[in-house]
C-alpha cells in the first residue's frame, strides 16, 4: 500500500509570535492612554478658558477619560484565541480539500498476520 505524502504546513498559516502580539497590544494601549491624556488636557483647557458649549464638551471629555482606560485594559489583555484542536482543524481542512488525512485508520493500516499453524 502506498504511503500518503506528507502535507507541509504553510508559513502563512502560522500564528503571530508571542513577542509580536505583545508589542502590538502595548502600542494599542499606549495610543489609547495618550488619547485619554488628551481628553484630560482638553477638559482642563475648556474649563480654564470658559469655552462656549462647555455643557457639551465637558461630558464628552469625561466619557473619554472613563471609558478609554477601561477599553485600553481590556484590549491590552486580549489575545487571539488558541486553536483548540490543531490536528482536528487540519483534518477538517484536508477533508474539505479532498485530500485524505495523514494517518490511516486501523482497518486501512497494513498489518502482519502471524499464523500459529504453518
């Protein structure tokens, strides 16, 4: 019986490295906290300058000061989901492609029969 050819895993199917994921989450956190700092500074300037429509701009800045840190922490701790069954996902993918899975079932494997009577 002919053995099935090994199907290589494409590098494009590989997930991003842990360091790359961490750096992107850190950058996102820094950007969001910078926006929060801008909301604090803008709120202070608006109050100090006694700007027109202060009743509209001050609550918007306050919402930015409260919601953005909460979202920043949630997004900084968020990771892409791990594949639960990597082999199962490959098998499902190979069945969709029409190629047989790499391993053979017990019935299909070639086996040696030992007979006690010769």
